[in-house]
C-alpha cells in the first residue's frame, strides 16, 4: 500500500509524456505498480483485448470446474491456471467474461458452502459432480509464523525525539521514519521499559519492547549519522511506519498511567 501513491503519480507522469493512456496489454503492464491481474483487467474491460483475468475468485472457479488438483500457490500452478483461463476466455467479449468469472467466484462459487444449486455453470463442474467442491482449489498451507523479539528506543533530548528515515531507495517503505534500534544507536543505554506491542509482517510475529534510551553523550553513539532529532509535535506530520506509530501509542499510554499514579499519590 505504501507504494501505491508513488506508483500512481509516476504512472500519470508517464502517460502525460506518452500523450495518453497505454492501449495494449504490454504497455499497460509496463506502467508502475501494474501487475498481470491489473493489466489483464484494464486491457479486457477498457479495450476489449483478449486477456484473461486470474485472481483468487477465478482460481477457485476454474479449479472446481476442472477438478484440478494443481497447487495454486506454486509458480508452476499459476502458469498452469493462466493457460486454462486463456483457453476458457470468450475472446469476442473478454471484458464481460472476466467480470462474470470474478463475480461468479465472489458471490456463488464461494470458498465455503458454494451455492452450487444456483450456479449457472454447475452442469460443467467436475468438482460438483464428484461432490467435493470444498476441496478446491488446492493450496499449500501457509508457513508457520516465526516469533521474533525486537527493541526500539525512545530517546529524548531538549524536547526532541531521535528518529531515522529509511533511504529513498530502500526496498521496504522508502522515506518512512522509524524509531532507532541497536543498529542505529549501538551505544544506547536502557533507562526503563515503557511497554510492549505486537506486529505481524508476512511470516513473522514480532513482539516489540519500547525502551526509554539514553546516549552516553548527546549526539554520541549514533551510527553513520542516519538519525535526526525531531520535535515530538512534528511526528503527526511525518510518514511514520506502523511500528513507530504503535510505539508512540505505547509511550502516550505510559505517560497517562504515570500521570494517574502521580495524581493518586
């Protein structure tokens, strides 16, 4: 999601330079942020070009109709179903056909409890004939998530907070701001624990500790000068990562609890 705004802007600029929107599947596919699915959908629906759309709903419909046990999560499986989808495509009306396939999977050929009795293609469905539509599509089970412990540091000085910004060329979330970890501030010392939170990314379940950190000397111990001091009032105007936002909430909660304890005392 972080890349979508950048890709939309870059694609729009590319169209302006080209003098209009791309008119072929290949040209649409070359636009920033456009993959096979989007290119096929735009090409078929907007320009009636014969390219089959393949998404989760279409995978399900085709695998049940053919009672095909090919694993849809594998690279070979995706290529296999792409070929089947192209063979089934109504080339005289590809846009309508693609939309019908997606709608069929979204409303009738459901993942659980498919509505076979009202399905317009039930007579062709081999999985239904065998009484096993729920077994399709075949997909490898997801990898078990790995638990990982990490610590981010809340380092304050002169009413400013220490943050670092991901490089513009970074593979993940370029330009986003993060709280430092040991890699950025190897000399940091822990003054106390402010709280914890969990965060899941792909096959990793992270448990973050938010620690109040101090540097031996202000500005000393910051690796490669990647960190910057930012006024906390400015945080809401920065593109903070989800991890940094969660840590900020932990800090605010910690402050409220401390204030409540102080008031009660």
